[in-house]
C-alpha cells in the first residue's frame, strides 16, 4: 500500500505599514518615485546618523496584535540583525528577536473542511531593505534605497497549516484584518504584503516534522498555491527515492512553475543579534493598549451580522461587499445618503464587480465617490435617465469619478419625456416594420421586443422603455 503523506506549513508574512514616513526617519514611504529620492543619511546608513522610532508603527503593530488575539509585550526593544548584502546599507537590519511586540495569538480560518485556528507565534517590527535592480544590458546590479527603512511587521505563524487551501484562507484573513485596520493596503503585486512559505512533509501519523524548506519570491495567491503543491511533490519524490530533503531556501519561478535552490539554510545561521544601542526600549502601558482597543474598527464578522439585521440585502451580497473594507465603506456611505441599500448593493454587485474584473483592478483602486453613486441612483429613480444610459454614465464615473448630473446635462442624455415626440417616433417605427406588426398580431410576443429596440435606437437610447412599451401596445 502506498504511503500517505501530510504537508506541514508555516508562514512568515511581511506587511509594509501604511505610515507616511519611514520607521526611523522622516523620508516618504510612497511607492514609486525616482530611485534614491526618498532617502536621507539615516535610511542610507551613513555613519553618525541616529534612528528615531516612528510611534505610528507601534500603534499599527499593537492594533494588528490585538486583532489577532496576541499578547502585547509591555516592555519590548529592538535588536540588530547583522548580515552583509548590497541592499542593506548599514550592514545590519533593525528588527526584534528577543522581545517581539506581539506573541501567542491566533486567527480563525474557514475552509471546506470547516473552521480552524492557526496559531501566531509572534509579530515583530522591523525595517525593510532596499531593492536590487539587475541590469542585464549593462551586466551590473544597481541599488534603489527608496524602500530601505520602510516599516514592516513580520507575522510568524505556527506550523499549523496542512494544505494550500488553508494557507490561502489564512493569508486572506490576515489581509482582511490588516486592511480593515487601515494598517496597510496589502497589495501583493506592489510588495506591501509578502509571504515566505516554510514547508515539510511527513508520513501521516508521524510525530516528528520532516526537514523543511523555505520558498521565496511569492507575489500572488496563485503562485503560493502552485509553489506549495510543487514543493510538496518534490519532497515526496525525494523521500520515495530514498534521498534526503535538504534544509534550504528556494526561489519560486512562476513562469516555469519550478523552484530553484538559492542557499542552504542551517539552523545555526548566526546573525549575531544584539540589542540596538541607538534605540531606547519601548514601554507599552495599559492606557496605550486601551486607547488602541477603543479605536479598533468594526471587523467583517460584526459587519456581516449588522448588515443582515439593518439592510434588506441577500447574504451572498453581504459576503462579497464586506470582503473588502473599501467596498463596505462605499456601500454604507452611499446608503446613508440615498437610503436605498438594495439599489446600492445592485450597483456594487453588478457594474462595479464587472468593471473590476474587466480592468484587473482591486476594490481599493475604485475612485467612485459615495455622493456621486447616490446621485446616479437618484437620476434613475426620477426617470431622468434610463438604466442603459446609467450604465454608460457609471463607466465614466468608474474612470474618474465624474459628477453624473453634470455629465448627463453636458452630453444631453436625459430621457425624452415628451409624449408627443415619443408617440410620433413610435408611429414611424410601426410604419417602417409591417412584418413585425403582423407577427405581433399573429401572437408572436417577441415582435414587440424588436419594435421597442427600434424605438430606443431611433431615440438614441434616451426614451423610457416602460413608456415605449405602453404606447406601442396602445397603437398596435
């Protein structure tokens, strides 16, 4: 009988925090910018420069710790992790080894197999390194220090996950918590959320863990899923062939769907950690924690329960809308203006999701404002425009948050409510389509749909379909 194997997975998730300035200096953290323009003597590691801790980084770290059921370390401090690499300007990274800010937490995930808690070993604060850009044309490597000193939290899980499905559920839960807190936008494609996956396999029922490898360069959920499945199979093949799995760091190539060994990683790797002499320890008082607690937002589970009670919209809609803090805010703020939750939900579930998919955008990138969406709903309700014109208007709003009232006015898109003009057009359509008229009289109901379409075409889409139907039936 073939042996059965179990996968054991733990994650190290780096999250770039949404502070305006870096962790130890006043430089901008904005993504993009010309190389080496968001820099100063501190974040480029110049001799004699001194770091000063950004308090907002600590606030965010505490907030994430509380939301993931962690114990907050009241007395925590920073350490130097010493290693030599071109993108690391001081030749050490300021991190937290001995007294990380959060410990012993968990998040609850849900998969097809039900609910489960994934333990969080610790969360620590640290600074990001710079970025190496490899120039194949010039055959050299260049360093951009804009990212150097951008604040990170590293969330280290326990090895509690057993499948790619559980890993994705855990990452989605973490991303949602962090986004709801406003602590980061968690965009994997921009590197503001990055995951390193530690993976090993063992025979089902075995007590001891197998030898683990660490997978790097994973910047999408798809890549993470494929990397886990690929590495699981690679390790099983080695064990079955009687060979040993070597503890190493591997780089995933998403195009080739294959991983390559980068470096062997012994547990004894010595970073020579020692407390950073330039930074004072951080004492976190009960008052400070209570203050952060009082500012915690309403999270998804609470939102879902409230929506069910407060708004008459389907549970499926509630699930999709609350999946993104940005969509939930758009829904709530628009509803507060127009008092029409079902119609707001329909616009989000219909046109908004369609355009997001079409343009490969994240909900966080939507620029439609609640006030303009409420105006659009009012324009349809008052029959100022019909639903097909409304969709056209929404597309321009989606691009640059156009004011729908002004746009409708400027483009002359108002519904023609002049019954005389409408009746005249319908009479012309009837006269031009005798075959459809005959079909209608012979009981073919579809014929009226064709005549409505011809009328709408003649009116350039600016007629009310209900009025067109009514007059058509009357004249026929």
